[in-house]
């Protein structure tokens, strides 16, 4: 926490190297988070750039809160920006097919220790999981991504989502039930 606070103090002073360090540390998890919200890798990359631009611009007003983590602040910015941009995108009705299929196949193809059958099975499973995740409501998906994919504690996820810890726990459980149902083998 002190290292993050020090980075932000340096960023407030206009230190670009400190900002690059912050981006190196938090860019990948923010991008993964946004990707899980929107299911579009290129869009998530653009959103991540936007989020960190907002961080750079908002750094002057940032004040450390005792006991609070910088990552909570970053994920809150990412959540708000992501939801706003996803809503704008859907209102424009330009949403095309999800690129998850190609992403899942690429991830599976990169796993060289497997044979073609295993890679195909892994790619198909990744597609099903990505599709099921997108089948969740935005509120359930947000909590599931924060808690189960990003591994954040319930309290931090609650702070990011702006809801009570108990609600985070119940939504995480509801998301798991819904995902199990969506991923159940077809009969």
C-alpha cells in the first residue's frame, strides 16, 4: 500500500515514470476485468487506455484513505467507465458478434504441450465459459469477475461495486449457480 501511495504522490507531481510503473502494475488486471465485462478484447484494451488517462487526469485530486487500497479506486474508475461505454455502445446498436471465439481459440492454440484434440476441447470450453459469463446480468458478472476471477476479497469487491459485503456474497453465489446452470452439459 505504501508503494502505491508513493507512486500516486509522484504521479501528482507529474512523474511519468511513476505513471508507467502504475500502469505496468495495474494495467493487466484492469484490462482483464474490463474484458470480462465487455467480452471484446480490443474494446477492453481501449477502455483500459481510457481508464488510465482518467487516472492521470484525476491524480491531482487523489487523496489516500487510511486502510483503502489504490486498486479499489482504480477498479471503481474502470467499472464506471466500462459500464458507461458498454451502455453507449449498445445504444448505438453497433455491437457485432463477440470476438471471444477467436480469443479462445488463440489461447488454446498457444498451449503447445497439448495435441490438436485437447486444444480444440480447451477452445470449445473457453468459448462456453465466455458465453456463459456474458449470459449473466451485469451486476452478477461484475461481482463474479471481481471475486472469482480477479480474486479480490469480498470487502474490496463491495467497495468497488458500491454495495454491502453481504450483497457481494449473495451475488457471487447467485452467479456461480447461474454459471453452473449455463455450463451444464446439454442432454
